[in-house]
C-alpha cells in the first residue's frame, strides 16, 4: 500500500478528511491511479471502496455526479478551465452525496496563474469540498499553494524508485543552519564551497526552492513530508524568523536567480547574492 492510500484510509477512519491532497509520483500514471482510488475511498459510504454502496456503484457506472475530473483542452490548464470547472462549480452543493470531490490530473500543468486562481478555494473550501491533485512532482507548485496541500507519496513503498540526488545535501543544510551568523563575504563563497562538495548550482537552486517551500509549510502549520522529519526543527526555526512578506520576496528573488542561472555563467555569484538576501531577511526579523 502506498503512503497516500494508507494516509487516506487513516483520515477516513478518524473522520478527519481534509480538503486538499496532493498525490505525488514520478512513475507514469501512478499518481493518477492513486488519486482515483483516493476519490473512491473518500466517496464510499463505508469508506473502503466497497463496490456496493450507491456512491461506488455510481462511480463504476462512470456517472458519479459529485466526483469531477477537471478537463483541459490543451497541454496545460487554462485559467478559464480552473475557474468554471472548479472554483465556480465548488460553490454549487453536491447533487447526491455528502461530498463533492474534484480531481486534477497532471496538476503540474497548472501555471502559476492557475494556481493563484485555485488558491482562494484552497484557503476557504466549503465543508463538502475535497480537491485531489495528481502530480509528478510537488516542486511544480507555488509555496503558498503547497502549504495548503497535504502532500502524499503515491509510490509503492519498497519498489519506489529512489531519486538520484547526487551528493548528499547535508552540507547545504549545515550552511543554511548557520546562515544568520555568516558574513556577507562568506555568503558569496558558500556556493563555490558547496559546488566543490558535489552540490552543483542547479542542485543548490533546487535545494533553495525546497527549503523555502518547507519553511512555508512549517509556517502554515501544515504537516511536513515524512522525510523532512529530522529537519523539522530547522524549518520551524526559520519559519518563526521570517514573515510572510519576507518569504514571498525571497521566493520571487529565487525565481530571478533561476532565470539568471540559465543565462549567466557565474552561477555561484548569483546564488551567493541570494544567500545574502536570505541572511539579511533573517537578521532583519531579529532586529524587530
Ligand atoms: Zn462503497
């Protein structure tokens, strides 16, 4: 059983079904399968996908009025599609069943604009609303959106392909941990040092994105992914030091870094400057 399935079964049992779940798997079709399973379990009157209750039967007939799969006409979702099929539709009460469940397949194809349109619904869903997203990668999402989602791995436990992440990122987290005490000049040198330890600028960028997302998640009080358990203290500490505005600025800054990394040669300098911004933000909040 995948983490996603066992988690969903658990919340159904506890009668604590949340409003938004992201099912993540890089394996083709896997996140989609798990999303459909989650919808079936949540909608089932017995909570186990019994196959016999009215909800399960409606689903089997392909005609469940309260499980809606968002459709896209092109490769990516359009804002209009998200508005009409989800945001607007969510305001209409379920036709027949207690919950209305929306499924978004290939949710990594939601642009930042679409995600922003979705955000308000994620923040204040009606009591009957559940949104399920299937995506290859949670890093496709804005941290504001991600902080509203419970992220679940849709990969089968033992057989899950381990992502090759190159060198151990621990050196990066060590620097992040001590960043407040670093001098600006040191910040500029850190990306080079990390690169020398096998953490490429691209990987550093990825780790920065992930870090900001974890800080957002910690700030929103959302559950951190299981693999981040050991770093929980770091994320909570950083979340307590940075304001929403600072985090937003840093995120935008990081997007600039990303675009510059593509065009500049001196990747490490760009990353070093970002480190200074992050450090300054941490010091600024300390002065208050
Ligand atoms: Zn059933």
